[in-house]
């Protein structure tokens, strides 16, 4: 994946998930304050999303703990 804000399509492709599933998960992360929605600019149609490194790793650690996996 590239650094910086990414579109749902780009994230879905990188993760091998459908855009629908990816958008559902991103929306969950936006609601929790882990991911930020970037308003389209410069001719872009779709919104892009960005996450701070510490926040995304904290969320991953919570998910691993919830699933009973070692991080």
C-alpha cells in the first residue's frame, strides 16, 4: 500500500476484499475515530481515508485481543 490517504477501491484491492466489505470496515473505524475521512479535492470523486500509525496499531491490538490471538 502507499503512504497517505487511499480510496476504498485502493484499500480493497490491496487487501483482496470487496469494496462493500472494505467500506463497511472503514466506516466502523471512522466511527471509532481510528480512520479519518478526507473530503475529495482536485477532481477526485471518491473520498479517501487516512489513519495515524499509532491509532491503527492500537485498533489492531484490540482486534487481536478480542480474537484471542497473540500480537
